[in-house]
C-alpha cells in the first residue's frame, strides 16, 4: 500500500535475508546505504558479536600442529567448494586445481567466500577465490588470517614445462542422435539413409506422463512422442570439460 501511494518513480518489494546479504555486501568496503537500514545494522552487529562464527574452528586449530592446521583448513575449503559446485563430496575438488578450471565464476566465488566466512568468522574479500586461485593457496591464506602465521601454499605437484610443438590433430569425435558416437558412425548413418528419430529417452528425469499426455493442449504436453535424442546424455562427463556438476545441471547438456 505504501508503495502504491508513494510518488517514487521506481519501487521494488523484496524479501532480504539480511544475515546473509549484509556481511557479504560489506566484506570489501562499508556501505553507507546499509547503515540506514536497521535490519542490516542488526545483522552486521550480530555477525561480529561474542565468540561468533569461527570460534569453534579457532579452538580446534589451536590444539594441533601447523601441518594438521593446514589439513583441516584445506578440507574446509574443499568441502565448501564441493557444496557450491554441486559435487557429492570433497573428492571432486583437487587441492592444486585452479578454481576457474573447476567452473567457478564471479557468482559462485562469492558463494564460496560467504561459506568460508561463516565457518571461519573472517571478513574475506569477494576476490579471495581469484587472489588465491586453488584450494591449497586459499587454505594457506586462511591459516595466515586465523593464526597470524606465514601460510605458504604447498603445491600439489611439480609444474612441468610445455613443449613447443606445432598443433596436431590426433583424434576426432562427435555425438549425434541415432547412436552416432564417431565420425565413422555418422558417415554410416548418412550413407545408409538411416533414421535418427526415436522415442523420448527415459534417463533424463523428464515427466513422461505430462509429456505424452493424450490432451496435447495440456500444459507441459508434447505435440509428438518422438525426436532426435542423444543416447546416454545423462552420462555427460562434466569434469572432462571443466564444468561443475551444478553448472552441468543448469545447462542441461
């Protein structure tokens, strides 16, 4: 009602989780705008009160040696990164692999920063994932911030030089409907005049009942029960292309 009666040119009605938004928005610099919002001020005050976030982690780190401290923090970074990317566990996040190669972008980088901030109680910069570009380096940075020590990252392995060779095509690959999984099988399909159209696949998680409803005017119904579909699309190897499981679900390869 107040929005409709106001003379403001642009009004937005939003439901904001201030406890999550305010600390994230002020991680890099203060926000005079949020200082005028009572809920935001309360959220920021609560985030820094008492033992707060990270208190239990600090106590755990205080009782062990440096190597174990780094291991605990590396495990924290890998678990948090796995949660953001959609992996089932930290095994999908290698300690020495660059975050960019895993599929992190600006949005998911902020999500990871927020998760780590909540766990450690640190006010991390929004660029932390890019400033410390792999889990080992980020864990070493957290170690230095939490314990005030010099945390040099331990590389996962030696860096190998790249040989200066001309580009060579060593293989070709393709996938098309009709079971085509190689250039040869594509040629065979075309040469034989084959038909690549098939019934709807059953491995995509689609609602077959709605898709194949008798009433084609029904919402979600398909006008046909056949099409050109890739076989085994559910087996898409996201890691091979440097794509996280979360991104793969969103892009629906």
